[in-house]
């Protein structure tokens, strides 16, 4: 109908997320800091970008046909984005999810109509119970299915090369000096970095990794050290294998952050910047704190940090005082959230 300003679907809202200046979290730090807030995507995470891009590519190549099933391995965000795109394009969606994923994320996947298989988190990648192997098995068993396989899919990188990278370059008018991003599958940091370094090879790309993950050491040595692997709590960050969707040559340095520091920093972002973002965003901001303490930035630095998702997916985790206490993350120096007072 003429003159009605409306989008055809939420898919038209993917990308073009805002760049927001960080004024309070960075007080006392040298440099200028901006957050690329991916929670403004309709699926509330950066994974909307790869879900739409990879599915569109599969359709164009004739790999996906009407009535087919899309299968994926996910810690939650990619699964939600794929389920959202599948709903609108008429595909079935089956997701193998890590048990480390918050109950909020798992419930959201079900709400979007996905068939969800929850797999134990702390097993080797080659274990038949791992979410990697479960997704492969489901793909083999289901006729008319495709397996996205984001950890080993070059299109994961391409999606960010064609969207996130150009957006940041244009939003900063080419003034960006440092990109800070967490590395899980590696697609976000690799694709964004690849585009930015083509525009200016002097841009420093700083990756954030978790203690218990093999990514940083592999970047430094090009060897997979399984002695580095142990359980950790941050979702969507780090890995116990080496994803080919990570282009290590585009990344200049890695910094490891702890579960506890990242959780408190996520809560701090909400209280200081009014940005309700997730656990991995807390990890990215914690990485900035640690890089700043090392003297990585100066007065002329223009630092862009990618905040990958929304805080609503962590209500039962980092934004729950009870969960934080269970993890041993609360102490006398770190105040819990304000107690709720019920008026009778």
C-alpha cells in the first residue's frame, strides 16, 4: 500500500548497527572508544549477519531447496539467527547446542520453532556427544538437510567482510586505529579485520580469548596445545579446537580474560553506559581494560570494540546475583545488584 513506511520483514533490519561512544567505562584511559552494538540487529546479535548471508548464498547456489532442513552447531546466538531466518524463508531448523549455553538462550531457540539437541559442553570436540559431532550425525541422518558448520565455513568470514568491516570504516570515516573483538568461530574478527586492513594495514586488530581456550597460544605458536584446555563459563568465546573460519594472519595480538572479570564488566557496562549487553561483550570490554593498562593505546587512538549480543540472553547467568554467587564471583569488593524491595 502506498505511503506506508514498513519493512517487508525483520531480515531487512539486519546490519547497519550503530557505533556508540563509550564515555564512562573508559574514563581515565588514553584514546577514544566506540562500541559497535550488534544487539541492534533484529535477532539481537552479530550472528544475524552470517545466518542471512550463508543461507542466501546456499539458495543462490541451489544447495537449499524449499522444505529443506538447516542444521547447525551453536552456543545459542547463531542458532537463534538461523531459526529466525528459517521461519521467514520456510525451512526447518535443527540445532545442536552446548549445555554451557544459558537456559535463556535455549528457551529462545525453542520459542523460534527450532528442534534443539542440548549436548554436554566439557567433552572433546571429537567425542560423539559433542555438539560438533551431534550436528554432523543429524545432517547425515536427515535427507534434504544442509549443515552450516560456522566454525569451518569461509562464508562466516565473508559475511563480516561485506558488512561489518565497511560499516565500521564508514562510521569512523576511516579514522579507526584499533579493532577489539572476541574470537569464537573467528568469523566476526577475521572478516571485519580483513576489510579494514585492506583499507589501512596499520590498523591493529586485537582479539580477546578465554582462559581454558587454545586460540591465543595457537596464534602465537601455530600449534594446538591441548594442555591449554579446561572448562570455562563465557559463552561464544574461545575454543577447544582451531576453527578454519579464523584468519589468524589478520589478528595482531590476543589477550585472555577471566570468567569472573568478564561477568562483572558486563554488569558494569549496563550501569555505566546504559547498554544492556551480554557476557561476551563484558569480555571484550575487559580486554580493552587490560590492553589499556599495558599502554596499548595513546591519545590519538580510535578504538572500536564489537559488542556481539544482548544482555537478555544472560538473565539466568551474569545478571543473576544467585548465579554469580554460585560461581564464587561475589566478594566484599564487588557489590551485588540492588536488592528488590516488595511493598505489601
